[in-house]
C-alpha cells in the first residue's frame, strides 16, 4: 500500500523517498484533473504537475512559481470558456497542497526520520480509530453535508487515540530533541488538524460527485484518498 511505501521511504530517505514523492506528485495531479466534470485537460495537468514539482524542488522560489502559475491559469480561464474561474482556482489550490505537502515530508525527514514517523502516525491512527470508534459508538453526525458517515463520537475517539499514541511515540524518542511542551501541544492539536484534512478532501470529492479520486489501490481509492490527512497535517 501507498502508506507502507511512504513509511519505508520515510525511514530510508534519499532517492527512495524522492522517487515516492515524485510519483505522488505525478499521480496525484492526474487524479485531481480526471475527477473534474470537464474533459481531461492535458494542459491543466502539465501546469499542475510542473507547478507542484517546482514548489517541491525549488521551494525557496515558491512564491514566484505560484504567481506564474496563477497568471497562466487565469489566462486559460479568460480564453477557454469550459475552464471557469472556479475550476482554475481549484487547480491552483491543489498545486499548493501537493507542492508544499511533499516538500515538508522531505524536509522533516531530513531533520529526523522519527519526527516524520510521528506525523504519519498521527494521521493514520487518528483516521483508523475514528473509523472504528465511529462504527461502534457513533450516533451523532459531525458534518453530513461533507462526509455523511463521520460522527462526533468517532472524531473524538480518533483524536484521543491519535493524541495518546503520538505523544508516547515522541516521548520514546526523547521528543526528537525538541521541547516536550511543544510536542505535547502538537499531539493535542495535530489529530484535529488531521481530521480537518480528511474533511477537506471529502469536500473536494463531494463537489465533483466522486467517491474516490481513483482506483489505484483497490478498496482504498487513490493517492489523494490515502494522503489527504498527511498533506494537511504535515
């Protein structure tokens, strides 16, 4: 699975991690362009991929790349009736989410691979326990408009287990040389951020009327389905 591949890449780093991150950019860009109601626009795919790639590889010039991308996308919207302002704005937003997301995955891994593991654990365990607690005890819908199956009980269960597990992980690795209070605050807040990330990508799918971004991983959806929380939480 993609989550396992990312975990292995996070441990070894180097070219293995970069290869995984480049694949995430390429396939994630493809997934987003394909779910739109318009025909697959190869020009938008190339712009999305290159923009997110430049934000990742040349992050120090990210603002310049973003301004150039914005100009190109708005120009396309002016001359192409099918590509509305809303559509090109969505492409711009996704390029920022992908570009910044993979950059910080790489950046944190270089700081401390166990610190990256900490963030990954928060995302996956929060999501996992939210599902099981919600299925067992969930009665009150959290946001039926965006994600009908998610419940308040499940969200609280996911937050609790995400907090406890991530803090114990951080304590085991001596808080990665950081302030223990800082990691306590992160463990309290990031499970909530992770759940917001999941809802954000659910909102995107709901807007385009699809269940999953793709069928790349049978039964689990696509790359963006698996990395939704990670990209926001990171």
